[in-house]
C-alpha cells in the first residue's frame, strides 16, 4: 500500500444536501478515498454558507433543490464572500436554466446524481486540479469562459470588498509576516491563512502578496 496522504495534499470537502440518506452515503464514500477528507455537512444553503465560513473547505459539493436557501442562491453568496472555494453542483436536474445559473454564479462543475461513485470522485479530483466538468459533451474551457463573462470584472478593488478577518490578515502581510506568523498571531491554522490569502487576492484581482502589501499600504492599513 502507498504512504499516507499528507494533510496538505488532502481535498477538504463540504457536502451539502437536504436528503440525509444521500448526504451520509456521499460522506462515507468520499471519506473512503485516501486523498479526500469530508470536513463537514450541511442540509441547506444557509447552513452551507455558515459551515463554509467556519471550515474554509477547498471544495463544496452542492445540491440545487433544498429548503430555506437553495443551492444556486447559496453558491452566489458563498462565491461572493469566498471566491477561492470550488463549488460543484450535484443534482437530479438536467435543466439548462439551472446549469447556466450555476455557471453565472461561479460554480466549477455541474454533475447529475446518476453518476457512478468512481466517476464522481474522479470528477471532483479534476475540479480540484482546475478542470470544470458539467457534462460529457461540454469542454471545460467553455464553462470557464461563460463563468468569466457572467460574473464580469469589478471596476477596481476596495478594502470594503474584504471581511474584517481578511483585513487583519492583509495588514499582517503588509508588515512582512509569514503564513506561520499570521497563523500564530490570529490563532488559526496555516491552511486557513492560505485560503484567506487566496480569497484576498481573488477579491482584489491581484497575483501576489507583494501586490496586496502595496495595496494595503496605499489604503492606510499600516497606520
């Protein structure tokens, strides 16, 4: 047997579905994979948003039809707040309107529940690597292009786009703190710091922490 997967290599997944039987089955199946860890479960969109904030997963497996807050609305809210999170819709619906709504709000994948378990696992790994499955006949580059145009580009970055925690982390980045030092200062894990940083860079449309540090200084965050 191969060696144990390092924690940094695990795909951390949040499973969201209002049907307990399906949700528990998906959790059991995914946790059996050596490179996947299910970090939480949610039964509706509101709970998914709350759990995403708490757990900072790499990927969310999201049902569409759920009570209180459906998967499409949850995707919109989560991607607005946490752009780095990859979201894969898993549904019984083959409706084009659901598909394009999911793409519009930034979902990286759209899969039907009639998939074989092995296919689902392989596709989730693909999404984590940057692929974007929606069907066997749709190329991933088309999904990326549609999502980019649907979301559009913001006119310019602003501190107001960031959460209070992200501003804290950005301030520490601008002071030259490493990820480990930021984690110690804020009493969080280095994995959470890295996810916050990716989130900050996405929101500010920047490629590096150096750009982010210059932005922080310009915005007066070092005062």
